[in-house]
């Protein structure tokens, strides 16, 4: 009757509307019912952050210096921000170099919730009025620049 | 949208996951089970006469079916309005993921609409449609002639087989109506992440409060129709409907009580948060509107009406009052489940708030529009397919 | 007449059946990456986390997540227990994006630490189970992803996630194709399939976040899971999360 034509139209419509790659990689209906091209698309998204290894390719000395000091557990981009564009096009897109006290405070301002033994300071009483990087080398913080008096 | 969220953020209490500031299922999702509940309830009123042979409610049989149809046609509206990508809505029928209760929507809805309601209406009205097709003129006549689908046979045998078909379809329709609304309850009841929702009783509670709201709606429309048409109401019909309303109310109340009792007895992890939810966050919508005004007061009124100490005129007003309160109370129940469940955080340590915008998507205005639309459709359907037994008297009244 | 009708019905039935069943052709999505050779896992060491919030920021920048405080793929919570008080005090100002301003005097603190949170990429993800259209799925290498072109934005998965890991990408978000769809942490699938680490793991200055491949015998994460006492969040819900925590109390949700 009329209903049968509805069903036939529905099935025909389905063959047109459903994306072709749907179910291509489905071996588990409950957890893997999807459009296969979606995985391919997600794999091809752009990276905004590079990696420390990529920085090392060109900035070997800097990274070696970094790995020799207390900041060896950091990645370059922890402070310098996303740098993939710079890796792809080294002349442009220079990563930010933020020398403000605010950046260092993010990790090193005294906060009782941080684990014991982590280097923290009450920054209001430490080097107030100057930039942290005036005394501390940001890539190896226990390497001091110029004269450092006892009061910090 | 973000502007509202900034306001909500200021009112957040305790600790909630940062993604939980936004209440994801808005009032539209509270409206949807309300509408399908009315459909299921109205269909149950219709089946009272057909299957359970309660002769007294026969005057409301066709009215209940038309009400069910009018609301069913509007049921997908709140859902589609709520979707982030309504243009992709057909995907739910094209690639349904049946491990999800929501995936059943397209098929259950299509089944109920096409295989149950339309067939039942068509075969029940067929004799009248054929007669009207032969007597009416103009656009109405044209519509009737189309509706006959070319079959003008209204002899005894044809009418008898029509009747049989309607009986079969009603019997199939009862579980279908239950499924149409029960699966919505299951959508909530199966979410183990949410302590307010997760319960095996949820589908049943939804179903019974749907029955309550459906019977109340049909009763209210029947009484209203009496006023609009200026015709005496059938006392037996009205009283019987009110009785069934009372019975389903008592069942509904005991089920909701059972669920609450279970929650407070087992005292699982989220119980402190739920206690705050019920007695503080949802105090007005739950304790005052849903429980007191929406359940206890109507039950009391219906019991009072049943005692027979009131004359029919007074009883009519009691029914009007009780059914209006019921309809508000059942909506409050949907609100409390849907939005209440999202007010408590999954951390059990905090609460967010829900702000209902007046205009725009997911707003009060849109809700009112979707809520009023079925009544307009019902008015058109009643004009087109009059459900009254005394059609000829009605036509005469219109001509005069 | 009747036989023709029957033939039509048979054809319709066959066509319908054929359209529903597609042979599972390939086993890997692309040629240069075989997803059957990897099975990823994540470890969060809360004994090391300093609450600097670099991970939250890196994730938002890497994955075009809106910067408002209502949308997070990952965030950091601060759990504080005060002396003489029952129950923890938890907060997460802007998800930890700008760090954590001091809130309690250390003299009243009994214990406190930071807990980074992210999608747990459960092995039995309730979010995948409830998706009505098949827009979210679990890959063979164990990562739960969302198809932004297919998601209808019904938000059922957001309700079903017990960890609050999902959110709806707002209608005014930076990435146009992702608007009004569900979004969540993907373990930076676009990075890990190229052999790199997720952005949050990459920038963590103390190594509190660790990402690894359980199929790799020398993997650090595999070693931790096999030798140390690890925990997962909300194990009673049976979701089998794959993010393992070191150093949290059982009270942490």
C-alpha cells in the first residue's frame, strides 16, 4: 500500500544521504559505529604546538643548556607558547619571549597546595621591582647573571 | 548564550565541573516528554472505551484520538528546536545507534504515528468520511474525498471489518503508546552518571504521570468543548473520566513515593546533594507545585467530588480546577526531573542554576508557541473531523 | 499482478538490507598509521602537579577551544582539606588556566594538592553508548573521538559522561565546523598518531601528565601502571577509564 512506498522511498533516501564511509571500520556496533572518514580527518588536523625535539633540531645548544639545569623537565613551549608555525617557517612567526614576572610567578609563587620541595618564593619579598630574568637565566635558573647579592 | 553563562557562573554554589556551568537540556527537553505524555495518556483514554469496554467514556473516544494526533504531530518540534544541528536530524533514522535509547525515537515515533494512530483514526472515521465526502462541498468536500482513498464501501461487512481493524490496532497501540513515552523515561533512567535520574523506575513513573496528564487533558478539553459548543455534558462520562484520573493519580503517587523512599533509604553517594536539591533548589517547583498543588490538592479535590455531596455544576468546576492543577503539576514533574537533574553537579559538591531566557532559542516564548500549537491543530482537526456523536445536530447548530 | 508486487517487495527488502550491511573493508584508517598496533593510556601524577595551568592553556590553543570559562577539554582542580573540617574544599578558577590564587592560609590546611582532569577515554564509554547517530566512537587504539561533521548536538553524551569531560562547542566558537557539536579531549589524536605527545603532556613543566602506549614494551606509562599503585576516578560506575591517577584520595571525584 502507501506504507510500502514510504519504506522504499526511505531506503532509497538512506542510500543517498548516509555518508559513504559510514560503517567502513565498524567491527563493534556499540562502541565503533561511526563515519570512517572522521578518523582520517581528525588525524589530519594542524598541530599548533611543536615538540622539544623539533626545537632541538635548530636550537641544539639552547636545548642542551636547558637540559643541564633545573628546567630540564620543561618543554620550550611551556614558556614560549605554540611554535609549530615557527618550525614550518622559521623566519616568520617567532615565538613569544615573555620576560615578565607574571610568567615565572605562575609556577613559582608560593602556594601551599604545591608539592613540598618544589622551589617557591614569596615573590613580593623576592627581587621586587626587578624582572626575574635580571638575575636568573630562564633556561637554567640556578645560573645567575652578573652579581647576585645575598638578599635576592 | 555566553552572556547568560556569565550570570550563571556567579550563582554557582560549591564546586561543579567547569563544563557543568551550562545546563545542557533546557526547558524544551522538559516540554517534549510532557507532550508525548499527553499523547500516551489521551490514547489510553481512547483505549478505555475500546479495549476495557468502559462504555461511559464513549463521548470522549474520538476526542481523545484527535487530541493524541494533534499533540503527536507537534512532538518532534521541541527536539528539533533543541538540536545543535537540526539539519542533521534525519541522521537519527539513517544511521541509528541502537545501543542508545534515543536512537529509537525516529522509528517509535514513525511506527506510532503511521501504524497506530493514523490507521485507527482512519478506520474509525471511515464511515463518516465517506458520508461527508458525498454531502460536503468546496474545499472541505475535496479533503474528504481525498481522505476516502477511493473506497466508498460502507456496507455492513466493510463497517464490521473496519471495527475489527480498529480493535486490533488499539490493542497494538497500547504498548506502542507505552513505549513511545516509556523510552523517554528510560533515556533518563539509564544515565548512571546522574544520581537524580538513574533509576529503573523512571520509565514507569514517566508513564504513569503521562496517563495522569493525558486523562486530565481530555477531561479538560471535553468540559471546555461543552462550554464552547453550548451543549450539556454527559455526566456519566465526566465522572468516569474523573474517577480514572483519580485511580491513575494514586498509582502515580505511590510510584513516585517508592522512588523517593528508595533514594533516601539506600543513601548512596549523592544523597546529601539530593537532599539539598529537593529541599532547597527545587523547593518551589517540587514540593510546592509538583507535590502539593499538582498532586495532593487534585487528589483531595477528586476524592471530594467522588463523595457525591456536590451537584454536577459544582463538580464540573472542581474538575476544571483539578485538571488545570494536574497539567501544571505534571509539567513541573518533567521540569524537576530534566532541569533538577542538571542542577546538581556530578561532583556531588556543588550546584548550578538554570536561567530561562524570555526570547530567542530555547526560551519561554518558543516553549509557549510549541505548547499552544497542538491546540490550534486540534481545533482544525475538530472542525474537519468532528468527534461529536450528534454530528447532525452540530451541523444544524452551525447553520443557524 | 501479485507476483510483480511480491518481486518489488523482495527487491525493496534486499536493497534495504544491502544498504544496512557494509562489509568491514579495511582494518586501518590510513596506510601509514596502523591503529591495531597501539593502545594508549594516560597517567596523572598528582604528587608532582604544581597547578601552573600551562596544560589547560596549551590544550585550548592547540585545539581551538573557546577561551571562556565554560568550555574545557582539560582542567585542573585544587583539593584542600582544612584542619578540623570534614570534607574537601574544591575549586577550579577558570579551570586553572591562569593558575590558582592563594585561598587558604597554610596554617589551616591539613593537606592539599592539584588534580588535573581530562577525558578518561573509558574502555566502556557511556558517552559512546548513548550517541543516537554514531557521531562519537572509540578507535581501535583506545581513543574516544567525536565526528564534528556528523554530531547533531543532542547533548545526550554530555549528560552521560560521569566525569564532566564533555561540553557543547558554542555557536560562536572559533572553529566554525565544530559549532553546536559535542566536543572533548581527544588526547590530541592528530599529534599522537604522528608519534608526538598530546599538547598538555608536552608543556607540563614537572612531568605530572604522562602519555604512553601500552603496546610498547619500554613505555614509561606502561611501567607505572604495571608497578605502581594507581587509581581511576569513579570505578564503581564500571566505565573502565584509561587515565590512571597517582597520589589521590578516594574522596576525589
